């Protein structure tokens, strides 16, 4: 069969390279948009940020879920890595504190992080496995710290949710002060979590990890 001169190998390679370039631009734009505006940013806004048409975005990522899982995969892997490193630490209290400090720092730095870690995507098997592995690891770290006598015995997983809710609220502060405020809040609360502080507490609220995804987005600062 004679070669079709309308499509040369160089042109085909160029098209593939262009498609890869568009895909990378979309992912970069989505990552930035989720970090600053949260995961509910309109797809059209992501397309504009990437400099591509909405049709191009949907050709690469047919659904919002497919885009979100691709963008959030790095964040979930990062969180899992933090938990894995803590599980390898022979000091249960240091491991627990390190995870809390790092997770809260990630939450402040990237608004998409909380949703990445806590949102369920039943059709994304590998993503779900990583997320659940991190969640299971956190439960192990909590129990280890309790068994070692360092974490107060009445600490509940809902207390971790309270911490994430409080930390999420600090994002309404200016970008310069939020990281500092978060570090101080975490330091205060880690001290109160220690077993030395055993004054009775009210019962924990019925909170679950997945409720964090439904928090209202932090208010965007008004322009002068």
C-alpha cells in the first residue's frame, strides 16, 4: 500500500508531543487551581489557566474525577510516604507528632491536599488503596503512641479531625501568617494530646475523616 503523504511520521510525532504538552499544561493548571481555590474550581477555569479549550480538557480528562485523581495522586503518595516514615520510627510519640506536624503543614501549603487525602474515588482502585493505606497507618500510629503511654488514652480519631478543621480555618489568614499560625496551633495541641494532660474531656464529636471534604472553602481575601 502506498504511503499516505498527508500524514508523515514527523507530523504524527509532533501531534503526540503536542497532546502530551497539553496534558501536562492541564495538570499543572489544575494543580495550581486546586491548591489556591480548592477542588470545586470550574473545569472551564482550569482550561483557561492552561491555555486550552474546554473540549481539549475533556478529551484528555473526560470527567472531573479523572482529573482530580490524576492531580491528587502525588499528594496522596506524599502523605502515605510521611505515614510510612513515621511507622518506621521506633519512638511512637515522635512518630505521632511528626505526622501531625507534616500533615498540617501540607494542608496549609496546598488547599487541595485535604480533599486529596480524604475524598473517596471508588473507581480509582490504586488511588483508593494508597489513601486507605495512609488512613490505616494513622490509626496504627495513634494506637502505638497510646500503648507507649505517651498519647492520652482518651484521644479519639475525631480529635485529629478537630485539629484538621481548626488548621483548615487558618487558611483564611494571609499567606505570610498562616504557616506560622499553624505551627503554633499544632504545638499547643500536641502538648494537650500528651498523656501528662489527663483532665477529663467532653465526649468526642461524631466526626469522620470524609467530612473534612465538605468544609466550606476559606474566604478569599478582598482586593484593595
